[in-house]
């Protein structure tokens, strides 16, 4: 189904000895290195999304995200390279240097950014963009990608990732983890991962660290994604229902590290950023700091065994994408989104 792969796989697994305690071994899956120009977890989702948009004959991709969204940036970078025009409806997010840099890179790459003043107006804006696209091209012109790239289609990229880890375990590159810790935003990463483990016949508890609220909605979203992804990923002789159930039973969601909500830094997250820096991992306050804090807590509370942290943030420098962009202020409609 993949036309030609976008990223570089398998991503490495490494041991983080410096942060090990009490006989627990700590490992990291380096999905920060899925692509040399821009890595992170969104690349794996685009492996399926972009070929499908091409197959459907779309010329534009319409998506949605927070103003500093990694998904919007990855979609803009790889979407425009594949020849698409990219439109994104952007919703507000607390202003940080990282968020500002992402928006600057989006605009330099030619993203057509549409500001939604509140989360409630985003679906209306998306609908009007899709309607105008089909009106101008007689339908089928625009391909819609949901927030975070988390459709069942996008999650297939993480089914592959789960199978990839299973192979690395089989090859003896790491021991079978007793727990895998991963960030849960829109849920496609965690959903795909557990379906991938189930397909590979691996039974590994996955701790999904929620970074967005309301949590009941995240739970519904993840359950739905696991079911739909299992339907797409099941082989002919496999029951999609049973595959989905096995996958879902591996996944536990926690809100213990959410703090004040999406994009709001926490003290334990800030400590995790410092710990990550000690071992060469760059973490962000919105997603990975919270998941890495949960990882360190897992190491603390266990006596022995193996913990694997699944790293989802790109570690590529944005400098090449920012070269030639100015520090001038954003247009007021976009500046308003940086709270
Ligand atoms: C998008 C993102 C996530 C969350 O992935 P979902 O599939 O949306 O749950 C985690 N970490 C980083 C760095 C991200 O950009």
C-alpha cells in the first residue's frame, strides 16, 4: 500500500543506562528519527495518508490542529513535497518559542493557515474549506485529514511500528518490555501501536499518557480508533473484532501527568525535560515531557524489568526550514492564536 516510504525504518532502539534505577532497564524507541528533515510520529501516519490522497486524485489537503501543531508542520512539509496544496485550520495554543518556530516554518513552507478563534469554530471552517474545494473542482479535489493525522488510515503507520518493534525484540536488540510508555494526544499512535503488537502476537502493557482533555472524549476516540484500525489491519484469516479486543486490552490510559491541560507545562514535566537532556533526548512541554515523566515514574515504582519509552518528537533542527524567514510579527489573525 505504501508507494515509496517517506521515512527511514526501522528507527533505532537505545538503552538509557544513566536514568536506570533499582535493577530496571530503560529503553527508548527513537521515532524522533523517522526522517532526517523532520521526524517524530506524524511521519509514520503520512506514510499511509499521502498515498491515499494521491490515489483519490486530490490536489489539496485540508487539516486542522493547534497553532504550533507538529502534525500540521509534518503535513505541510511532506504534503507540499508530494505536490499538494496544504490548508490548515488552526486553533489557539499557549505561546512558547517552539510553537512560534513551528508556525514560522509552516508559513515558510507555504501553508495556507486559517485561524479559528475557538475550538468550536474549527469544524465550521473545515467544512467551508472542503465545500469551496469541491465547488471549484467539481468534487474530490480536497482530502481531509483529521486532527493529529489520527484516522484509522493514519494509525496504520503505527501498526507497522508495533510490528517493527516486535522484530527488533526477536532480533535480540532489546528485551521484551514490561511496559511501553507513549503520549496520547489524538490517539492514533497508541491505537496503531497496540494493534501492531496484537498482530505480531506480542502481549505488552502500553501506558498511554493523556496530554489533552476531556479525558472521556480521548477514551472514546482511542477505543474507536483501535476498532477501526483493527478492521483495516486484520488479515483475511483474522477476526477484526478479536484483534481489536486483544489490542484494546493492552492499553491503559492515565491522566496523572496532564496537569493544567493541553499545552500547559507541569513541574514534573519540566524535571523530565532536564532528565531527558542528560541522556540526549530533546523533549517538549506539551507532549513528550509528560510521557517521559510517566516513564521515570514507572522506573521508580518497579523493582526490576524493562521499561520502554516511545519517543514521538522530531529531533531534526528546524533551522533549514526557518532559513530566510523573518522575525517579523505574524499577521494579527494568526498572532491572536498564540495565547
Ligand atoms: C502528535 C504528537 C503526539 C500524540 O500522538 P497522537 O497520535 O496524536 O496521540 C505525541 N508526541 C508528539 C511530539 C506529537 O507531535
